[in-house]
């Protein structure tokens, strides 16, 4: 039987490969699988430098499957080229190298390095956070997805497969974006985000906390919910979708007024279309119905803080236009204490939720309670040692406190983790010191 297939101009012996991240780089599974029987081996993600990955535990069993949060641990492109490519070339199978990065430059560096290596195809993992755009994944923004595709195509000599994330409103929009960028093929799909909680310990099972698995299982939300500090503007199509969902949730609430999850679902959509007052109202009702549901407190804190920042910006504009004629209520520390109180509750209910400490630290810094901010940044970094933004903000806070050496050390670490602007801050600070 002829099982050969051709994908993007590359002929495989058969249409079977393995999912990136599940098979190492091939050598780990040779005792279990004859690699010659695979049409292709898709390697684990490879970056321009070694990545340590997420803290442990990284794997947990679930009903009917498993969850993992390895965090793309890999030895870096140098080791991969010296060790893994020669090993795979011993077998009669195609080699697809999965490429990951924290910036466009990271991806291009790896793709350029692989251009003259004996590999057949490149799979670009665009579910990685783009540190230059506030942490949102390349694959969650169609413009970013198209641009990263164009960028890597300039350096690639092999066909490019763009691996798409399912954690988007419209994956077809992302597919069209990478096609416009010049992708030779697409790979569907990357990891679905989720979370598992040990109800007896009242703690997260995985060290990397990225979602609300219990709520996701209810099916109330049309997409899986992910708790994150990453944001991106909605497209016009997405705005229409969320307005339609608000109507759907409203009908569901009329039928079941005591359902906290349905209130929370509508609050999320109100938030996404920037109807903050309605979102806060629904979140408050969610809390009244279920006082232990920490995501509601977290979202209410986030939205209230955003409202305060918008109000401050509006007041500043009004004062510039008509000095002394600002009749709005002045924003005070008391307003931010309300936000901090919600974050206190989140930490009480979910003591391992890293974003609660990070956001509470930011609020404390706004209130110039720098020592309290340091304590919470410390905890956030303890929970996630690769939390670049926490290092960056802690570094600035140390400098405000006069701890210049500690501040520069933190900013340097933030730079290593991908926040390039940290180096500019260090340079400016050093120039001023001189």
C-alpha cells in the first residue's frame, strides 16, 4: 500500500507524526517506537537559548485525560543542532522542528540558524507570549500572527507550518492571518488552557495556574476561560460576538437567577465590550450568590482598578482644558483600598494564585506602600520564578526605596526573561548616577 503524502512540497512516507511536546526530540521514545515507522518526528519546542520551563508539579491526571504545564523547557538551539539533529538523521523519517520564542527576534534567530541544517520543515509555536506587546501570545492577535509569519519566512529555507492556538475567539481568523503572512501550512491545535484544584488541600495541583477549569467544565462559557494579565483589543467581529453573548447570558439568567456562574459569564462579556459598570454589578451579584468564587473577586478588582485609572486620565484632561473647573470626585487612596480588599479575598481563597499577589503589589505601589509591594512581588516570584513583569516592577520599587543594587539586579533579570525595555531603564539610571 502506498501511504506517501506530500505536505507543503515535502514527501512523507506516511501521514503520521507526533504532537510537539509529547515526544521529546525522538531519542526519549526509541525504546517504545521505531522512528522509521513515522512519517515525521515533530520535536519539542526549541528556543534561541535554554529555557528552564515552569516550576513543578507540571503534570496532573484528569477525568479522561491529563493536564500539563511544562513551559517549553528546552536546551536551546546550540545543543539541539549538535545532539538531536544528528540522532534523528539516522532514521528514515522527516524532521519537523518546533520553534518557540519570546520575541520576533528570538524566532528569527532560531529559524535563521536552522536554515542550513538538515531538517525538513519548521513548525512555529505562536502560543508563546510576546513580551514586547504586554505578554499577549502572538497567536491571539491576528496582526501579530501575520507579522511573525512574515518575519520568519524571510529567514526560512524550509517550509513553515504555523501552529495555531485554540485559545482565541476565531481560529479561522488566525489561520487567514498566517496565510496572508506566507505560511506554507497550519498545525491545529496547540494546548487548551485549564486548571485543576485539589479540593481537600484547597490548592492548585499544577504550579502554573492559568485557568478556571471548574467553570470551563460547566459549558456555560462559549470558550474556555483563562485568567491572565495579557490583553488585546477586540476586532469588530469579536465585539459583535460578545454583545450577542450578553443577550444569550441574559436569557439564561432570567431562567436561573440564582446561578452564580451565569452571572460571571455575562460579567466577562460586559467587561470585554468595556461596559465596566454592568460588569461590576454582575460580579457583585456573583459574589453574593457564591462568596467563595475567587475569580469574581479578582475580576472585580481588575475592573475597578481600570475604572479608577480611566477616571484619573479623564480628570487630568479636564483640568488641562479648564483649570480649576473639575467637579468630578477626586480619586483617593480609599478608592484603591477597595480594590486591594478584593485581592486580599482572592489570596485568602486561592493562596497560590500568582496574579493576585502581582496585582496587589501593583496597587500597593500606586499607594506608595512600597514595602508591602515588595512583599507581594516576592511571593509572586516565589510562585513563578520566570515572572518577568514581577521582576521588572520589583526592580523599579527597589529603586524607589533606594535599594539600587537590588533594583538593577531585578531589572537585569527581567531583561533576561524578555522585557528588553528593562535594559533601557538600567542604562538611564546608570547614566544619571554617573
